[in-house]
């Protein structure tokens, strides 16, 4: 459901099941990020979807996703998971 609702915004707000990853390049600055947040929050409000603020990460240079970390530099594995495998 979330993926279908956010399809028009997938360039800056891809989703995976009920996780939404809102991102923006620095070129537009904070105004782009804030505009993207407002657009996604409006869709959520219109469809009575809620978020758990305890699990939200705002304005972060890197976020944990599916056992790894994603940033502007790319994707890297979680060091704790690598250590567990090597142990």
C-alpha cells in the first residue's frame, strides 16, 4: 500500500514495505529536504498513515537499511555483522 501511494515520489522517497527513505542531494539544500518531507507527510495524512517517531531518523548523513548502511558515499556493511561473521 505504501509503495503504491508514494509511487509519484519514488525519485526522492523510495519505500520498502512500511519503511520510507526520504532523501535529497545537497544541491537544493534544506528547502528540498523540507519540501520532500512535507509532500510525503501530506500523502500519509490524507491516507491516515502514521509514523513511529522512535524509529525515525531525520537529517542523517547515513542510515541503516537492511543490515547495512546507505549514505552519499554508497552502501557499506554493518561492522557489527562483519565482526560476528568473522568471530
